[in-house]
């Protein structure tokens, strides 16, 4: 049985400190990909999808995009998470009109999403085609 006082050993069910992957996937604010909740990661992906489709990225549109994975997404869950992403430097918030905010990905968020895609492709043994002319 585990004993907290036994030679200063860390609990075996506690995850190890951040991995190399997590250390690379860090925004300027110091938030690592692994520090985000699944909901926040999915919100970044939802914003990216809306942007690619040239759709407006306001809160309710992001919420609707998240409903496929998370069921009914209420305001009390959505907006605090979007604000956390703004605070972490992954999303910029601007006024769309006097009642509606627009949320756009920062360059840091785009870089983290791209890095995550490359890592998942590597894990799956897949290649990622370069479409941005960046040579990747």
C-alpha cells in the first residue's frame, strides 16, 4: 500500500512531470497543450474549423460546433472557457457588434494545433502533406 511518508516517493498514480511534447506545445503565456481541458482543445479546433469555412466565430457558433462532441453547451461552460483561452494567449476576442464578441485564433494557437497534427500523424505513421508552401 502507498504511504505518503515513505522516502519521499511520489504516488504511482500521479502522472509524471510534463513530457517533451507538452514542453514544445506552449503558448507565449506559458500554457502547455496538456494544461488545457479537452473542452478547451475542442474549442480551439471548432474556431479553426469555423475560420476555414469563412464562418463567423462568435460564441454561439462555437458552442453549436462543440455540441456534436459535448452535447448541450451552455453559456456558463462556453464563455468562461473562451475567456481562459483569451487569457492564455490562444484566442483574441473582439466586438462583432454591441452584443456579440468574435473569437479568432492567435498565431500561437495555430502553431500549437499544427504541431499537434504533426505529432498525431507521426504516432499513427501518417505523412502530412504541405499545403501552405512552408515545406512541411
